[in-house]
């Protein structure tokens, strides 16, 4: 080797060393911070000190959850976090307290507030919700329960390859957030579990949900007031109540929902497929610019449904009409089987009829024959082959 080459190698080596010292994130390993991977010892303190360490770090930080089960109580993850590059890398399982009366009075378990630049990668969150479901199903006096993972007023969030098991209440909630990307999410809870929505989005913009599989007892994805620029692609849903925009219009003054794309989704044995649901009462809310595209229905009870007469217990709405204006909703390339005779049901508001509803290339069958369609106060167009015949 010439001395020239030698010098060059040495310089390269020093540069790499320098780069690593500067760029290498600080790591907070739960076990090094005293946590026990036995699923029983309370590891909340270790988790919180990892969070505080990461937040206080000026360099990008990694919170590492090794293999094993770590019991963590309800935690508030927010406050003064000055780091906008935090990666929570999970190889193991975070376990909620089995006694639902402990976490159940808080509305969430892993509760992120006002954070910017948090990524969660891999791992399992075990909400241990079965006890609470049993309590609710038995009609006892039970706490509402805690949502497993919530992001409130946060931005630039990524969740990838995460599994959420048996949440007490909603699995993942995105509330008041911007720029959220979720991919490769698995959500698993019994089809009979109450109020266990998979992913709930509200008052948020630019949220993307990709390549995910959701099996649960309520909506796979629920989209509430104030959601704009939502993109859902390659999701398999079932069991569950489908992908639902709503319920909307419960309040007189309410933010609308717009620019929602739901594409390449399979619904298997769900109660609904693509649903828009509003209360039958006055409201300033609206729904517009929605696309449902490339959807497969397998034995779905209400494959395409707009219901503007939602009025549980017939309380505070009979005789009134939904104020939510629904317009510009496209259903394109929708095919498969309905579990009931009526596969397309657009039951819109008498005061605010649905406008610009478009059906393109729809083929939904019931018992091997064309299913039926039912429209009230709905206007729009049909193009390409549409089965059942459009009632717009
Ligand atoms: C939770 O709330 C219920 C009803 O509000 C109350 O009876 C119970 O003591 C609370 N449990 C805890 C652990 O705070
Ligand atoms: C939307 O969010 C993604 C990250 O998920 C980001 O790259 C993109 O710039 C955001 N778009 C807008 C318009 O803010
Ligand atoms: C609709 O939302 C998508 C992201 O989901 C975004 O890329 C697009 O620019 C938005 N379109 C409009 C018209 O705002
Ligand atoms: C509609 O779907 C059914 C069941 O998959 C199929 O038998 C039928 O040929 C389709 N109709 C058209 C016109 O493609």
C-alpha cells in the first residue's frame, strides 16, 4: 500500500468516526433503565425516564423496548419535549394493567400530546381489554376504558409495523394532528368486543394509513369531524363495522370532512363496507370530495351505505333532519357479495339531499343474483356497468 492510500484510508476512517459520534442517536434501553421483561413488574418509571431522556436530548434519540413483556401503566407522553426526532423501537410487548379499573378511568393508555417527529416502529401493544369487554357485555357498571395509543395535537408522526391487541376502547386515535403516516399496522380484537374501533381520526389533516389489517368489534377505521386529506390504501377489514365517515352532525356547529380517499380495500364479513353516517338533527357539518375505489366486499351486510337518520334510542332527533350536506362522493370499481338483499343504500337528508354521488363499475351480488339498491333524497350519476341498477 502506498503511503498516499494509507493517508486516504486514515482520513476516511476518521471521517466515519466523526460522523458516527455526531449522527449516532442516543439510546434509552428500557432494561438498562431497570425495566423487567416479565410482564408483571411495573416498568412505568423506566419507560417515563426513557421518554424524558429522549425529550431532553439535543440529538436524535431512540427509546428501545427489547424482547419480553413490559407492564406499563397509563402514561402521558408530552410536556416540554424539545426533541423532534424520537424513535421508539419495540421488539417486545408493552402490556397494560390487567385490572381495567386501574387504567379504565383514564381515557387513554399511551397518551402522546403535542409531540413533533415521533416514530414508533414494530412491537406489540397489549391493551388487555377482555375483562372490560366482559364487564360491558354483562351490562354491569364499568369504566369507559382507555384507548391504547393516542396522538393529540401532534405532527410528523410515523407508526409502522405495530400490532395492537385487545384494546379496552379504540386502538389508535389521531386527534388534532398533521402529517401522520401509519403503515403495516395490525389490529386484533374479538368481533364481539364493544367500542374497539381500529383507527379513529378527527380534527386532523394529511393522515395516511397503508398496508394494514384490522379485525375488531367496531369500525375498522372511523373518520370524524374535522378530518381533511386522509388517504387509506391496501387495508383489509373484518370482522368489524367497516370504514365509516361518522357519526357526524351530532352538534349544531361542527367541522366538516373533506378529501378522503379509500382505495384497494377488502371487507370480509363486516356489518358495513363504505359507510357515511350522520345524526338526523341540525348541524353545520359536511362531507365532500370522497373517493372509494377498488373495493372488494366479501359477505358484507351493508356494502355501500349512507345513513343520515342515525338516532340511537330515538332521542333528541325524531322529526328532525340531518344538517350535514354530503356531496361529491365517488364509488368506483366496487365488487363482491352482499350478505343482505340491499347492497346499496343511500338514505340522505330531506333538508340537505346528497348531491354528486357517482357510481362507476359496481357489481354487488346477493345469493348469486344482482342485489338491490335503495335511494332517498340522493342525486348523482352512474356510469359503466352498475349492478344493482342505480337508483340515483
Ligand atoms: C373509577 O371510576 C369509578 C366510577 O366513576 C369509581 O367508582 C372508581 O373508584 C374509579 N376507580 C379508580 C381506580 O379510580
Ligand atoms: C403529508 O405528510 C407527509 C408525511 O407523512 C409529508 O411528507 C408531506 O410533506 C405532508 N404533506 C403536506 C402537504 O404537508
Ligand atoms: C387530498 O389529500 C391528499 C392526501 O391524502 C393530498 O395529496 C391532495 O393534495 C389533497 N387534495 C386536495 C384537493 O386538497
Ligand atoms: C358480477 O359479479 C358476479 C359474481 O362475481 C359475476 O358472476 C358476474 O358475471 C358479474 N357481472 C358482470 C356483468 O361482470
